[in-house]
C-alpha cells in the first residue's frame, strides 16, 4: 500500500514487522486496510463506531492500538523519520516535538458544549454582559460545522483506534473511552496519560464508552507543507462535546488538551456531566497524601487555577522533619462517597502533562526526576548535548552549551528577545516514574479524603479572574447547577463531609514581598490542616471563617515571619471582595445561583461590615 511503513523488527527482537500490509475490510462501499489489530474482534458497538467514522473520515488505513512497547517504539520511530519528533539523546527514550507556532495551547474560545437547551450548558448572563462560564452551540449549528470539516479529513492518513481507561482498569469508578485520531503523536501521548490497549477492550463489559473523534484536519496530499512537520488546521479548529451522545469531537489542532481527549474534554467536561448524572464529582484537583512523624497519614485534595502551584504542591518535598508527602495526582480528581459515607478519590490519569517553564530542581525536584526518561516534550528548547531547556533552568545547565529555541533559533541567548521555550511548553511523562508516588495511587477503590483546599491569587489592583473551583474553562454544564450538585450532598444522611479550607500562598506585604516562603514550607500549612481535621481548636473566628491562631502553624527553623500580617483579614479588601463577588453573580448567573450561596454571601457581607 502506498506510503505504508514497516519495521524490520519490533522492540522484542521479533523478525516479523509490527505493521503488516493489512487485511482489507469492507465498510459500506469502501475497502479499508486494517494494518494492525483485528476490526472483526472489536465489541459490536466499538466496531460500529469505528466503521461509522471511517466512512466519514475516509482514512487510508486503520490501526487498532494494543498499547504495547513494540507499538510505541514503532510509532516513535515513524515520527522520527517524518521529522515530527527528534530524540533528546542525553536521556533514555526522551523526545521533542516543536509544533506549528499557531497550534500551541488549549483554545477556550473554540471549545463548545452542544445541548438542545442552552441553559443546561451555560447560565444566561445579565442582558448586555458577555458570559464567561463556557461556550454553547446548538446541535444544528454544530452539525453544519462538522459537515464542513470531518468528511474525508483523514484521506491518505492512518486512523488510530485508541481504547483507553480513565482510572485503573476494572475500577468501579473507571470509565472507558475510544479515541479515533489521525495523529501518531496523540497515540504516544495518550499511552503516557491514560491506560490504553487490549486490556481496556477486555474490561469494556457493557459497550458503554465515551466516543472521541480527533483529526488534525489535513488530508493528504497537503496543499502546502506543514510547518515544523506538524500538520494542523488552526483556521478550522473546533473542540465540541455532545453530552447526550457521550461524544467528543475535535478538529484542526494536534496540541495537548485539544487532541488528548481523555484529559480536560473527558476527565472534566464530560466527567462532570457523568458525575452529576451518577452522583459523584469530577474536579480540577490534585490529590496528595501527607504522613506526620507519628505515622498518621491523611489525604487532601486541592483546587487551584492555572499558575497557582498545583503540581508543585502535589509533588512537594516537605521541609518539616519527619513529614512525608506522596502524590496521587497533580491535576484531576474523581471523587465519590462510599457506603460508609467516606469521601474517596482517584486520579483518573496515568501521567503528568505539566507546564515546563518554571519547573526546576529548586521548584519541583520530583517532577524533574520523573521526566528523565520515556517523556515527550513539546515546544521546549534543546541544548547542544541533547538535553532540554526552558526558562527557570538557567542555573541547572552546563556552561558553554548552545541552546536551540523551540522556534529553531540555533544560537539562542537570553538577549534574543524571545523565550527559548514557549510559555505553554509541556512535558508528558509517566506518573509511575515519579519517585514519590503514593503506594495507593492506583487503588481501584481510591483514597479517603480528609480535607478539601481551594486557593488562588488575590492580587490587589489587578483583575480577578473569578475561577470558581478552578473549573471555569472546564464546566460540562451550567455552573449554577454545578453548585447545586455540590450543595445537595450536605442534605444526604450518613455522609462524613470533609472540612474545606482556603489558602493564598501569594499574599504580599506593603513592601511587595511575599509574606509566606511557599514551596516545601507549605507542608507546615498542611500539617495544621490535618490537625484541624482531627478537631484541634487552634483557630480564631473571623468574618471570612476560621483562621489559625498566630502560634498554630509550626514555623520552627524559618526566618522571622509576620504571622499577624499573614493572618490579618483586612476589612476594606473584603468589603470590595464581597461587592465584586455579588456583581459577578448578578452578571454571570442572575437566574441560576442557588439561594444558599446568595444567603451565604449576604451573611459574609454582614460579618465583614460589623468587623
């Protein structure tokens, strides 16, 4: 078959090629070459879905992924030959992809939820106000958009069939997806980020799966060569979710959350809808375990918006003697109450897809240790000895090495006027390689949650994004209904509701300096949270809730910290905050705010004014 590549031997030294000339299978009036796997052995609904989309997208061939090492090596080698990725020779099986500069990030403005009733998806904002809690598209309009994109979009390419599990395979809360894609980069990244392959198909008991269709949107032959050998179609990019069909369709982008459909698309947007239907939570939260010197261990989940230290906290190296922090997950938590009323959580992912710039041995040593092998980097810079580089690693790179930027500037220096790595450049690395993964991170029954933390930056004089639950870009349904879903559990008998905390690691003094040292010192706050979860009365009641007493947090060994300023609740700031929150509610969800939330806001205002 034209354009078909084969391997002389696979990773295990077997002489037969991994990819064969293929078995011809008739789907409707067209013959497809199945070059890996057996279409006839797929479960009926999976085969029906694959055949339906093959008829639509018209790929040259079909490859059913088994998730094996041999398959992964074949795809990496193929992409290397095609110039899509290059090896970072300093490490074991590390690779670098540099994308088309127009395809570098998630695109919120082009991400939609499609339902018959718009209010199911997004609150109706106040007249004349732009809604900021998601994007809706009607099924009719979406059908039109799809008709302009998907027919024939995979001509000349291979359609890869990726069976994947969000959560440990066979877990009672795990969910299965089938992603169809024409991008081998997506296959290799999905193998890192999820559990993929034959074992997933065996676990698919009732044919109930999330349908995921992805195309880079560039059938072959391309009219113009791809930039950086990275096919994409930014002018036609769209990422759409159809809850009624349990379906996700993405077109035009090969990058990250736009193409790895198990991540934000499934795990949060569709996941949150499934959670509402089935009585659980899909949240943008890290999960960590902390053990004190007495050997008592507790698990905590925490929701922070972007750039607020979620991954750093999940992989923290604690500074308090005798304490140990272990990571269960750094980005997403699926949570539910068990039969005893205990809140439990799993990390549905299998890898880390982290922002590279700013990550270093100083800020997150465990992440640096994790990415030393079997990692795919995207849009980072490369050193002349085959290493990776990005802003934040200036003190950790050998002197005298040349740096090639992600834009292929082979003699990049800090004076070049552009960053060496794209600000949203990423590392995609297996979680099991992290040296401090919790021994129960793959427990199918999850870990017991003792506390929930919310946090973020509250900079005076700057725009507050109002990112509730750190879910603003990821709600799968109306935010007001989402709040009601959370509140509904307070009314259910027999549940042991965890305590909820709020932190701001970034508070500054009048001189503009951080009041709290952060990073590994944050274990001191976690220590207090755990003691509070056990009922320790080391608190002072304030208008915004309980805060620690000035001597409650163990600061032994730290330079002097102004705990009075750190724990102060400024009346004028919180009066302004109440006003902003009320305006936000009135503008963004005037008809959908639960009355309990409105009542709490009123009580907060009274307490702040009486302070």
